[in-house]
């Protein structure tokens, strides 16, 4: 069995962060989301992985390498532009051969991994296995229509009039019959080859399509709030560990990981939280569900429920909450007089200013 990981999307909902970094490499608890996906695949006993890459291919390859650090053998499969999940299967045909495979979206997060799902698929070997979960806004997802017995009878991509609230999430398992399905379908109104259409073709052709409802935690980390929620979930499970330096005037409470080379001086850190290597925390408060990446400087600042990427500085900031702060960012107070706000913002930025 092989794995196909999709990492070619542009991440428009995470701009401006994704103007300079692939969305799959944005860290959660100081580890890129894509790394959790690859670790899930390795834990399921799969070793051969094809990664679909697009315009951010060099960054993905630089981070993942040949896959050996995950116990994997990685092959990179270029996709000129994202033309749908079924298109990714189409261009991966030679790599996949006649093997069964799991397709995993590189920005999805499934707590508990996929090992159990893969084992069940190997045991029963349906033509396709999909994962579903209930969502509050079915119009934003591929939605499954179920019969009275809970079996999937139809799929629709982002319907305006959803027939259920069961969304198909970004992990799929297939036998080689899916290659016939992706060749049989035509592009949708979005100009993409939809994997939901390919699965619908399998249903219409009376192939065996099974479904599993996920009752645990799943997130598509495509926007800032979902990224923060995934960060919260991962931090809930960390083990406290202090490898850096914490002075006598500091207080560390709860599940906090302070990585080697970090320095905490005159500060209070309330977990769950993680402080990256080489980061300096001075006279500050780091609240719950906060991840500070490596080589940052946080001074005279209060921050909680946030993610700060590497090489950033926050100095003299009264309160930061629910924020995703990119790499090499500087945040400092504005001059008190005159009363005004000075902004230097890139395209697609979003700013909230207290009145």
C-alpha cells in the first residue's frame, strides 16, 4: 500500500502568511502540519509516499527531504496548478501503479492518526473508503447523502442545498479501480476534477464504497482560527519539559515545554504552551495554548492562544490573543502622541484595531 499526500495548494485563506511559506509548513506546536501527516502515514505501516507539489515545491522538498527522517521513501510529483483532487490521482498514476493507496490532504489534521482506518481497509478491502464528520456549514465541504441505513448513496461538492451535514474529510482510501473513475469524469463548474465526482462514479457503477464517521477531532487547517484550534488540541497532549534556562524570578505552571537554548527571565508561563529553542522571554506573560517558535524575542508583552513563527519580536505589547504571527515579524507599541495608527500591510492582510 502507498500514500499520496497533496501539498500543492496555494493557501489563499492563510494569506499573508502563505505569501512566503506553504500552508502545509505552518507550524502547530512548533512542528509543521505536514509533518504530522507524514508521521501518521508512517505509523500506519506505509513507507512509499508520493507528495503532490506545486509552486511551493522547493520549500516542501527542503523541509521533507527524501523522507528518511520519517521512515519513509518520498517521491515528488509536480502539478502545474491545483486542478482538483482527482487530477492529483490522475498525474500520480505511474507512481501508484496497481497498489492500493491512501490519499491524505497535507493540511488536514486527524487526532489519533489513521492506522486503525488503514488496518480496517486492508482487512475488508472495499473499492473506496471515505471519512466523514458532522460540520456546522455543509456548503463549505463535499457532502455525503446517506440512506436510511447510513450508507453513502451520493456525494456533492460544496452544495448550495446540502442533503446532510456529513462532510467528507481529507483522508481517502482506494483500490486501483479509482483510476478508471478519475479518467471517466469531467471537470466541474470550478474547472477541477473533483474526487467527489470520482467516488460518485464508483457508486453509480455499483462499486463497494464504505464510509467511517469520525467522532474525534479533525480540522482542515486552511484558515487562522482552525490553525489556532489545532494548535490548542496538540498542546493539550504535550508533556512538560524544561531544557532551556528559567531564572528564579520566573513562574512556569502546567504543561509547558521549554526547548533547549531558550531563556526565560522574570516571566510567567501558563501552559499548555511551548517555547522554541533560542527564544528569549523577558518580563512577559505567556498564556495557555501558545506556541512560540525558535529564535523569537518576547519582552514586556502578554500573549495567549496564539502562534508566533520563528525570528519574530514582540516588545512592549499590552495584550495579544487569538493571533497568528509570521516569520521575522516585529510588533511594538505605537507612539502615544499624536493619537494615530501607522500601518505597513501587504496584500490580503487583516487588521483589528481597538477604538
